C-alpha cells in the first residue's frame, strides 16, 4: 500500500505546535487514521471502535487516560465522548501543546461535545477524501469517467479495488449502519430507494417535500435523514449566496455527494464508459468540481465560504467564493470545448453586484485561457484560484 501525501499535513503540524488538542473531522474511509499515524508516528494510538478498548474507556475514563502515554491519537472519539471532559482537565493541568489528536466521523455527535469541553483548547480540521490535486501529485491522471466512477476514497486507490464492489460494501457497512444507529431505520429497502433518489438529484435543488411524496414518508423524516447524512459526510448541501441582491433569488440549497463514486454506484453505473453517456453526467461532473473546491479550502484550514446563486428565471452561477472585497463567481461546464454561452451566469452575477467580479469558467478540458475578457481553467487546476 502506497501512502498518498495529504495537503492537510501542513495544517496538522502547525496546529499541533499551537494547541494541546487537534480534532480532525471527516467521513469514514477518508484516510484519517492512516493520515495521523503516518504524519505522527511517535504518537500512541488507540482505536475506540474496538469493543474492549471502548469498554475500558467508558468504565473508568480517568484511569484509561492516565495509563495512556502521550502524545496520543484517539481514533473515533465520538464513540466515547465522556473522555473529552477528562482531556480538558489534563491539558489544562499540563499546559503542553500537541498532546492529543482526536478523530471523528460524525459532526453533530462530536462537534457539540468538542465545542463544550475543549473550547479554546483544540484546533479543528477536516480531512475529506482525496482531491484531484492530491491524486495528480501522486502521478495518477485518470480520465473523467474513470475518476468519477473510482471516486476519491484512499483505499480504492491504494488497493486498486473494483469501484462497484467497493462502494457496495461502503454503503452497506457504513452508510446503512451509521444511519440505522442514529435514527433506528427499520425499512432498509425504503432507505436504499431514498439514497438512489438522492443520487438522481445530485447537483439539483434539494426539495424535501417532493422526496417525501415519492417515498411515502413524512417531510420531517426526509429532513432528518438528510441532516444525518450531511453530518456524517455522505452528502453536502450547498447553500445559496446570502448577500441581499433582491427577493427573486432562490433560497433552496443544492445537494451533492461528498463522494461522487458513491453517487455513481447508487445510479447503477458499472463501467467508465457508462459515466459520460449517463444523462446525469453533467451533474456528476459538477458534483466532482464542487467537492474539489470544498477540499481545496479544507485542506488549507480555510473556511469553505462557498455558495451558489440562482434567480427565479433559472440564471445561475454554480459556485460563489465569498471573499472580500469582491466575491469570486465560478461557472462549471462539463464540456471540453469553450462556448460563449458559458459566461451567461457570470455576466448576470456582475449585473447583480454592480461591479466586475472577475469570474472563471471551470470546464472539462485541459487548456487554460486567462485574459481580460475570458478566464477559462481546466477542472484539475481549480484549487489554484481558490486559495
């Protein structure tokens, strides 16, 4: 197995030098364990998914931590959140930076506990699946179809796993299990239908009421399921841009999958050739690019600050980076060749804010064109304009 260097490493080491605790959130199988153990080989390691280890930690948290040599990595800390209060006391008494690394795969379950117990004592980082930027640096240059179907989970790349089988196992092992434990879902067939319906809506506005009607469940149930999926890093809701440019703007979020490969699996795509022929290819490509933007920001410890904007006439800008003094609008096009219509949304955005916003068109090709009237950039180099 070959370790692919993660861009977040710089943020991790910087945070360890400044805080007693570093907490790393991220989806299951994103590579958190490999990442922290590779970057910090001298740290003691404890996996709280192991039943015996977890039982000891729950039975006597103080004794468990006192026996643990430091610095230490506590993996899947959300399994024993009681440890956080004891960690707070220990780091306050010792006054040493870089004492603990905590990892967790559920934002709601762990985030609230961390904010209550470790406020001011921990840096919080997010490790998402591999980015195109990281894969390119590792000299893996897949075509778009292969890239989308294979996805970005490190294990699939490290072990050359067959994507359909890998995502079937991922879905059954992690997605179904995590949601069942949190919401006590009894009808797995209905939940699987729900997930496939979500995959069919990737890159589209998320309207819970239409899903509820199609599934025959309540609006509240759909909202709860999506909230848990978002907190577990399975889906991501991209919120509309919050600046007040008029009441004619759409206020509904758009839905994407954190792992595009999972969306391809749920859509029944089983070969690379199928991907670009699929009616949803444009949406899947947009999904991949949006998540690449999210990763580019997260890997450098930056707030996402990413939105979209759409008016009631359907004129849309796929991504808006909320930066000062002028936001950065980005259009996403799967086409490998440029067409002047690509700028329609950018021009509308300029008219909304009343100034030139210097937008970009991110497209499916390789040749960049950057000038006064056109800023066209290949999707593999998106990170260069976001950081």
